[in-house]
């Protein structure tokens, strides 16, 4: 694990990159909410929200000590984790609004 300010910088970098992909526009506003458990990104008036998780890097013990069978326990490697963001609310997929408008016009 890094110092908290560097962890936050990594989290924001991941959120901005993913927000740009989801919104298909540069992110011009970002907010960290729920004590860091959620990140909201805006591009103009469009918004996307992400749930935030941290996955610690490491490995599972595959060999026992002194000939003992492996315990299978997780052995973390400090500084080897990564931030992941999962979309929990976002803009509608492309074409949905156009289809709705054409449906209303056909009525």
C-alpha cells in the first residue's frame, strides 16, 4: 500500500480514464463520495457513477514449510494492488434516445 495521497491519485486516474470511455467525452468534473466507495464523473450534463474496489496483489501459498502441505492462504505483496471501478449508473447506450424519439414521432 502506498501513502494515502498517492492511492487517491491512482484511484482518480482510473476513474477519469474509465469515465472518459463511458461518457465518450472528456471528464470535466469528478466527485469522490461515500467515503471513497463511489466516484461520480461528469462530461457536461451527462454523468456516470462507479463503485470503487481495491484488489490487493499477491499470491496463494503453493508450498508448505518444512514438508508440510500447502495452506492455500493468501500472501499479499505490498504495493502490488490495483483500483477497479464498476459502472453502477451511467448514460444510456448510444442509439436508445434516438430510437425513443423515432418511436414517439411515429405515433
